[in-house]
C-alpha cells in the first residue's frame, strides 16, 4: 500500500469520522444530558488517554529498537566487507581476484536486490546465492606462502 494512502486511511478518515460523530451527537442529544455526561466522561477520557499514551510509547519504542538493530547490523556487515577487502590484499594471484570478484558480486546483489526485497518483507535468493559462492570460493583457497596463513589464536599463558 502506498504511504500516502496509508496516511489517508490511518489519519484523515478516522479524524473525519470523529468530527462527523460529534456533529451527529450534538444534533440529536440535548444540552442538559450532555452537561451531566461531561462530568462522567471526563474521567473515562482521562483513563483512555493514559492507556493510549502508554501503548503509543510502547509502539514507538519497539519501532525505534528495530530501526536501531537494523542500523547496527548494516554497519557490522559493511565493516566485515571492508575487512575482507583488506585481507584479500594479502593474497596473491588468481585466488585474490576470484575472492574480490565474489565479494563485489555479493555486495552489489545485497544493495541492488536484497535491500529492496527486504523493504517488501522478503529476501533475495540471488543475494543468498552470491554469498554462498563467496563462501565456497573462500573455503577452496589454499595459501601458497606462509605469510598468507593467519596465525593460530592461542590462549594467553596463565
């Protein structure tokens, strides 16, 4: 649904219905019964207003948390891609160009296909395939020199 249509359906239509309801009630109900009802309705509206404010605050918090999590994940993935590009510089020959080409294909697919698909609530099979090809290429890499091997991580001596 387009954003403008959602805005009309969520904001303008209920507002017009509320205004029409007020005009309708004022034309049908006498002023004396409205005056008595104001004393009782004030407490009801205050209670409903507080509940609405709490629910609205909760909804805003949930949406903001999800937005923040997506921003963090995007930054982490961009950092990982930059790190991979830098690490590939330490590899020579055909494996380096193959890894760089697969990483570039994955990133292009993520930006051009996966992000638009995610905005529609689905994922991109092409991006998943590009990532699988990147993994496969990385797993078939055999270091030619000792400096292309990452040092083993060991626990510090106690």
